[in-house]
């Protein structure tokens, strides 16, 4: 017979998970903006990382810490291409979570620790997929593709993803079809450091308004329905009505494909655009510029 005074394995596991949540709670905050609430975590003293997609486009921000205290937050910068936003707060006493040194592995336990009005919230699951680096739909380079089986509430987006040792390996966010994805720590560190230094992440700019069109004989092209007279497309000779059919020899799959190609590391690169102008083929070399801040 088992000793009734000793905890069952399941009870011990439950207590261990609760301990991990309590240990991470001081590093996790609620992030409140206009009509929205999400989560964030302390990246460096006085700096909080949050999910960019969960923040309001304008208005004031505040954080609510684990002790219930509210503090005004100032937006340092945001990067839609990686879903990372950085906020500055006056509180410097909130601790950073310990970072995991290892890579996420499929099948490993994963715990999302978030906050709801300052109080802890958590969900438990496994790493359902761990793959190589990938590009978001807005062209951001994400260091690893990590998917979790753990459920995520809207207020928990931006919370910490922890391994079984309670070490953070990234930020939990919503992906396509509301899958729970993790933005890895390496991506967060790279993007947040740039936001501290520059306040923004550069994105590529062609200076073209593009609309998908079907090509004769099959396939898809992108018609230039507008051309910024001061943009790199115009400088290279692109005219309104031109149809782009290939990028460096590769067929285009739509406007989102171009958005991926115009990620932060595209700025300054020269690409060969294959066009059709009044049905005639044409090739132009375009040097990608940095997208103006107002766009």
C-alpha cells in the first residue's frame, strides 16, 4: 500500500508546475492599452517586451505588475514583422526571467505564464513543432518556428513560454488560425536591441502600389497601380500599369509574397524585376530603399 502521507506523483507534478508559475510571476505584467489587455515581460530593467499585434495602434499604455501596482508605459518602438514591441517603464525593481540556454524540442513540456490585471495566468502544453528559422507574413526573420499545443487567451498573448526548468525560451503569441506560436528569445533580443538603439525596425520599400492580376497563359502577376515618383521603383523605370511577374527570376505568389521579400534585411539590396509592359517583357534592376516612417 502507498503511504498516504506522501504526495502522489500527480500531486507532486501539480505542485511543481504551480511553483514554476510563482517563480516567473514577478517578471510578467499585464499590458493595457486602448480597449485591450495583453501580457508582457521584463526584458531589461525598466524595459518590457509585449506582443506588437496585441497593442492598440495609438493611445496611452500602462502595465500592472504582480503586486497590483499600475505604472505608465512609454512606447520605445514596435516591429510588426516580428510581433515584438518594447515599452519603457519607471519601475526598475521587476526581475528578468531566466533564459533557457537550449533549443526547444518537439514533445517537450511548455508552460505559458501570463497575467490578467496583474494576477498570474497560465496554460500547460507541449512543444508540438520545432523547426528552422522562417519569415513572417511581413518579412520578419524569426530564428525558429516553435508551435505549442497550449491554449492562449487574448489577455495572455505576450506571456513567457517556459521550459520544464522554468527558463524562458520565448514569447507566446497568436499565429495563423490562432495557433500558439513562440517568438524565440534570440529574435526578441535582436529586435529589442535595435528598437532601443533606433526606435524602429527598417522595412524594405519599392514605392509601388501593387494589385494581383491573372496572367495570360496562367500564373499571377502584380500590377503597379500607383508609383511613388520619389521611390526606388520610379527611379528604376517602373511605370503605372507595369505587371511584375518575377523577382530575381522567381515567380511571385501574390502581394504577401512581396511583403515577405521586403523584410528588414532587404534594405539596400538590388533585385531584378521581370515585368510585362503592354504585353512586352522587360527587366529592371531596383535597389530597395527603407520604408518612410509615415508608411
